[in-house]
């Protein structure tokens, strides 16, 4: 392991435009359960209940969706950045961070102190809510207060449209602007570091794939194997927070 850490530190030292691609394995170390892991959200709920078209067409589906979303948001709201998040902030302070592309919806990169303009939340964020009809935005806490007071399904004040957290649901289109920015960074970076992602969820995983295709060096830090391990310059199967702090000497 010491050898891997030393090699990773050397690769990082020689990089000037680092793209971080982060997944659920980064958030689990802050106490946020992975949707897919045992005991995660999909052990309790059926994912097929939350397809975007079902949310649009079925009041009962919207009620169940908000029940699930509230439970998950309650965990995220109080979560704090871990040492890996802080390590990424240090990379920005060093002037080496090009951007963060994250699959996570928990706002922890913001809490850690990274510049918002460097963070691309490719699957959205649970911390704001939008009307699907008129686009009006709400702070999540405002909607939580409505739900606390007994509202089962909140609707827009302005147009009575369907309200939904600003996260990407099954069957919902990915934001084209965010994907375009992420792919652009994948082509521009000189090092892509994958942190805590299984790299099986597409189209998000196409970002590190594109980085590899463009000839960029890649370090993957994840507890389990990923489909890109064989193409990475270095793979570390360990805790992301432990590995990142060792690599940076924090």
C-alpha cells in the first residue's frame, strides 16, 4: 500500500489540471448510505415506484416519492464532509483542481469549501426544489416545513405545478449543459481521480471514460473493482479518505 500511495503522490505532483469524479463511496464515509448497498434506500423502497413519468402522472407515486426523499434528505442535511472532501479542497488551494464532477446529491463538496463554480453536480442536488411547470425554485427547507405541517405532496405557489427536488430521477433526462461541461473537463484535464464510484451508472460514468480515451492519466480509489480498473494508471482499493489524506500528506 505504501508503494501505491507513493506512486499516486508522484502522479499528483506532476499534474496541474486535476478532474475529480466522485461517487457514493465518498459520501458513505460521511455517514450517508449508498442507495444500492445492503440497508440502503432501495432495500426499503422499490426503485420502479420513482420513475420520472410515474412521478409526473400519479399523485400516489408523488406522495411515496416525497416520503422516500425526506428520509434520505434528513440524513444528508446533517452530514459533514470527511477527510477526502477536505483533501479535494486542498487540491483547489494548491491551484491544481480543474473541476469536480460528482454523482452525489448531498452538497458535501460545497460544505467542504470548494468553489461552487468548480462543482458539477451531474445528478443534481437534494438541497433545492423546482416546479416542473414554471421552473420556480425553492429552498429545500421551505418545502420541508410544509411537509412537517402535514402536506403530503407540495405544489407550486405560482402555478400549482408539480414540485420535485432538483435531483435526476430514473427516466429523467440528464442536464445537457452539465454533461457538456463535464466532458469538456474530461478532455482538458491532465489527471482524473475517481473517488468512490463503481463506474457502472451511465451516462455519468462516460466522463472518466472520456478522460481515459483522451489519454489522460487516471487514478481510481474505490473499495471495490470497477470496469475501468484495467485502463487506469493506478488503482487503490481502500477507504477514499484514508488514501487521499496519505497521498497529500495531510
